[in-house]
C-alpha cells in the first residue's frame, strides 16, 4: 500500500529494480591468498568463501529507479565490493537473489514516500529490519543513493548541496585529491596516472606473496623503487609529487608470521626506496577479527613511531562500518582509515565517517571498490565535495582512465556549479 502523500512535496510514484553488471568482478580473496593462480583473466581452483561459484565471477548490481510524481527519475546502484564476504563484510550480492526480495519488501515502503528531505529517508532504510535482519549493505547503499538523487531533483540542486544543507557544512569550492588504482596492470597504469597528474597512486593490488610481495618482501621493495624512479622520469613538472599509496592485503603479516616488530621494521625500510615521496601502506596485516586487527595494527603503528618512521598505515579489513571507523579512530591504531563506501550501507554513514575522522585527527580516505558503477561513483563525488575527505578513490573499474573520467569530470562540473552558487551569479 502506498504511503499517505504529503501535500506540496515531491513523492516517489513508481519504483523499478533493474539487474545489471558492475564495472569489475567478485573475487574470492581467501582463495587468491591461498594461491589460486591466474589462467588468462580467470583464477584456477575452487572457491573457498561461502556463496562463490568460482574464484572470480562477474560482478552484479541492482539499479534502484525512482520515478517521481513530477516526472523526474532518480537512480542509485546497489553494489558490493570486489572481495565480498572477506574481512567481516556482508556476503556476495547476486542480483537474481535480491530483486524478488526488493519487490516484495521495499517497493511498498518507497512508493508514495516524500523526498524533500534526504536524511530521514536514508536513516529509515539504513536501520530497517526485515524478518529481524538488516538489509544487505549493497541494498542500503543503492537505495540511499537513489533517495539522495530524488531529493536533489525535487529541490533542483546538486546532491552535494543537499548534503551541505542537511549537515550544515561549509561550502569549499576546491577539488578533493584523487587516488588512482592500477589493478594488476601496475606498470602501464602508473604511466597513465602520471600523465593525468593523479594525486595519489597506484594502489598496486599486492594480494599475493610469491608473485607480488616476495617471501622476504623483496618484490615490493623493487616495485616501490621503480615507482619513485618512474615519477621522477615522467612527472610533468617538479612541483608534482604524488603520494605513494599501496594496498598489500595483509600479505606483509603473512611473511613475518604477524610479528609486529618485524612487520614495522620492514615497512619502515620501504621508505628508502620512495625517492622522498610520501608512502602509505594499506592493510599490512589481516588479524582475522576486528579486535585483533586493532591490536595488531596498533602495535605496528607504535613501533613505527618509536623508530621515527614517516611511513603511514591505512586500515581496511575489519574496518567496515561507521561504528568500526569510530573504534579504529579511538584506538589510534593507524594513520588513515579507508571508508569503503559500499560496506557502510546508507551513504549518510560515509559523510558521518569522514566528519568523525576529521574531528578526531584521523586521516579519512573515501574509498570504495572497482566493482561499483558510474552511478555510485558520481554520487560519491558529491559526498566527498561536501564532507571533504583527505582523498577519494578513482572508480569504478580497473582501467583507471574510465574511472578518472567519471570521477574527475563529475567533480569539475559540480565545482563549477557550486562556485557559481557561492558567488551568487
């Protein structure tokens, strides 16, 4: 039954749930860490994480399409991370399994709903329980994207302005620094990033010990040395000094048997290969639970500070929700947290995570996954322009250029509009 409509407000008249593909794939992280080898673009061997049919399978999304009674159409995409089911995250999100659920349970709650305000609607669906269970994070992510779009359309303003208004935030007409991800193409992609002057690079996808890290960490050392040399060779001018940010998926912990001192000493030693560029190491260990992760990261961070290392650590695994981010921040166990956008469910949690980090001295990286879509990536640009994280991920996909086009151009267009509004022209 449609909700009773509030006179004078825009309402959702019709809802569609449309299955589609994401910009990358679902990968079974544990199987890859355990040594699943590549055969062309697919991985060999059997999956080990619940719900996977193969170690690599096509990424899926569900588009939430809201038709308003004024004829406008709002869209959001339900998307989940590449490594679903790992590090405390929600399980695999398969469109075929969820569209009937959405039609039955969410469509009646959406149709007839007023959309003049975003936050009340977002918080309702983010906390909604069906048969005692909260909605999958991908559903909360996509539905709240669509609701933000609907509010922006109803009020005839940008999505960034909706967030600025409802959180009473100051308008800053400056771009947010961008972080490019290379995927496995960690050499050619760096050249592309340098040509387009990305602020931080290259992510690197160091998710395997024998091929990418090395049993003594020697392959990562060699790669960082190559990176710094390539920056020196190709950077367009001396003022351009990108930050090096590398995700190692817990592999450093594996080669040093989770000995915090050995892990920290190795990480500190990476600095000599950077050519003076700032270095962030994301996910140095995966301790298997949130409490253990906080403790282990904290021990590594303490050791790095004791020996005067300037290398910074980024939390990823087990730091999934707003509540997790608050805990990691309170523990001061790292220098930066990745706000992995699909894992937070409702997109208002992304804003609140950034604001919490800024208030409590934690560097905020508004990340996400290659496995998103153009819709979710563009929405994340508006959230970042309002909340102002230290950097945000170039997404979706692993090709870099496509994501750079989507994120950078959406940011520049929106900044042009915001600057005009700020100037009162």
